[in-house]
């Protein structure tokens, strides 16, 4: 299941039915996961909540995976970019990961949201789409550096129609 070249990642992007199995059972396939049946835990979330009303996953310290391209990679931080610089390939890898990002952006244009991503006044469709795009870029960097890891494994969660939305302090991936 490990991807070793960008063609595999591109093929995976083209064959993914994005977010088509939200709320259905997911079998980790090499990842330790916390399965969510829905996002109801976030229906009560407002800007300020007393500690006793904070949903379990938030109180448990789930760190949301990034959903915007300029956010920090919580897994590698800036290691992938630093390694690319050391190899003298930062510009090349940046261009190639941008090409893959554009492929994913085009593939995700057909995704118009899903009822599972709406809870109370919140619609998490853009966060889901953004996190998929972030994961694609990071997976491309892992492949280009020859160290396919967390982000490449996460791409298989997306390919299976789920949304990996966060990581617990234990390293378990929270999957919808």
C-alpha cells in the first residue's frame, strides 16, 4: 500500500470517490484509527464553552489536520522542506507537488458537500476539501523524498471515501 512514485498518487487521486463513505465503518489498513459515526460532537461547539460541555474528542486533545495550504504540517513540521533544500531540490519538489495539488483540486471540484459534514450551523465541507488538498501536497513531498509515510497512508483513507480529520495524542487518526 506504500506509494513510491507520483504516478501512483495521481492514479489514486483520479480514482477516489471523495468523501463517499462518511459515517461508514473504516478498517484502519495500517493506521490506528478512532472511528466517528458523525460530527455530532461538534454540534454544541461555540466560541466559548465551559469545560464540562466540551465534546470528548476536543477535550481529549484531538489535533485537527490542516485544512489550508499555509498551515504547519503537524507530523513533519518543516522537515520535508528542509530535506528538499539539503538535496538542492526545493524548487523542483515545490513545482511537482503543486502539479499534484492541481490534479487533486480538479478532482475535488465535483464534491459539493455531504449531509454528514453539516452539523448544527457548521458545514465542514470546505475543511474536508482543504484537508484533502493539504494531504495530497504532503504525500507528494514524501514520495519525492523517497520517504512515503503518514501522508501517503492518509491518502488511502481518502481513497476509501472517508475523511481523516484529526490526530489524537496517541497518534490514532480520527476518521469520519
